[in-house]
C-alpha cells in the first residue's frame, strides 16, 4: 500500500509540474482538437440540424408522416421498426442524387425530424441508430454539407459500418467535421471511411490522424477477433498522393507517436477493414496503429513509416522520460519501482 501511495504521489507531482507535462499534444495541426463534452453546443454553425421545436410543422407528426413528405428520399432512406434494447436499423443510400450543401441541409432537417419522432434525442449517449452503410458518394457536398451530416449523425447517436463520401467537394474544413464525428463517442461510430476524390490536403489528413491518435476508441476493438483494428481509410485525391503525401504522413505519425498500416500480408491473412496482418497489431494488446491506408502508394526509397508500438507510449512520452525517478528522501528506492501504466485513460 505504501508503494502504491508513493507512486500515486509521484504521479500527481509529475502531473502538477508544468515543465514536465506528461500529456503530449499533437504538434500538427497547430490547434489541438477541442473537447467535445457538449457536442452540439460546441458547433456554432449547424445549419442542417434545427431542433425539433424550431420546426414550423406540427410536433405531433409521426415518423411515417414525416417520411412521406419526401417520397423520393424515403425510397432511399428507410428506418426499420424499433426492437427493444437494440439500435434501430437505418438505411441511407443517397449516392449520385446531385446534392449540394443546400440540398443536404434540407435532407438533414427532414431526417432529424424522422429520427427525433422515433427516439427523442438526449435520452442517452449510446448508439440509437445503426446503418451498415451511409452513402452520400458522388454528390457536390462541401464543408457546410458535411458539417450538417456529421452533426445529424452525432446528435442521434448514429453508428455505421461504412461512411461513404467519395467524390464530393469538401476540403480540410469538411475533414475536421468528419474527424469530430469519429471521435464524438467513446466507441468508434464508423469502421470504414471512404473519402477519396475530395479537395482536402494532407493538413486535413493530419487533423484526422491527430484526432484518432488522441482518442481512446482507436484502434477499434473487434469483439469477434479480440484484436484492435485500425480504422479503414480511403482518402486519395489529387493533393493526397505520391511521395509528398507519404513524407507528410511519415512526419505526422512521428509527431503524433502513432502508426498507420499501409497493408500487409502474413500467410493467408491480409489487412482488411476488420483485421490487420501487421506484426505489431497481432496480439490482443492495444497498439498505436490507428488507421489503415492501404490505397496509398509507397514511393521507392521513402523513409519507413513508424511501425506499430504499444498504445501507451504517446501519453508518457518516449522511453526514458517515463523512467522511474529518484526516490524521495526517506523512501526506499525499490518501494517506488512500478510498471509503467499502459492504459491509463481506459
Ligand atoms: Zn496495424
Ligand atoms: Zn494492416
């Protein structure tokens, strides 16, 4: 008990000492991710999600009535009946519908009312709706459209296997909204992000990686395989490709102390959305390989990306800094020796 108390005191002292800050902030992008204790309040512009009370339509409308206001969308967006104790199944197949920001804002407010009619929000933070795929690929969505969509998903606790936004027009601002959505809950709300052919640059990618590397939900725990799996990412575009993207990625991983896997093969096992064949990710311990970027081409003679390591490292800084300090006077040195904590915030 004395050893534990001494260790705790030392830990508290180290936390308190500002010069020896234990937390490591991401150096890139320059501003750290904001706290999101109150996700909705933290978003000043949320054009897509007016609260139910601000709607001019009668509040008593049920889900079916709201659905039938837009039969053309209802055919692509269905909602299964609720089953007790389970998230409600949702289908959203809105690829190639010619949506720009103003259209999706209207769509979001329609869907917001549907979801609110089914399950009033604010009741609990758990997953309330689940979709296998949420598909808005091949539209004309820019930052405000992405923001409206992500706010809607966040507000209603919508979880999806695959979020498909390929072939739109959003840049780094839209990427920040997506980064916020995927780090909005204690469990990853999406297993795959398909974001290719948009207008973000490596700055946006770094922002996303910074969020993933700081968030306890990543890499994602897979209950079927008892392994931590990196988030599956597709994000090639004209600005994110080739050697410059690769070296920016290398710099980002080093400064964030995280790793990405570019796709490996080990025997019959190949990296995929639900598994990683990388040797550093193959046991049940949490590692720092937060994302899969298998579609990125690796230039010849490029510096190697950092390989996956134990997940705890970034919090306690490089080995050496976390080493045991000299014993306070009057305490036996052996009494304060302890294992370096591995998973403090879990
Ligand atoms: Zn990996
Ligand atoms: Zn992998």
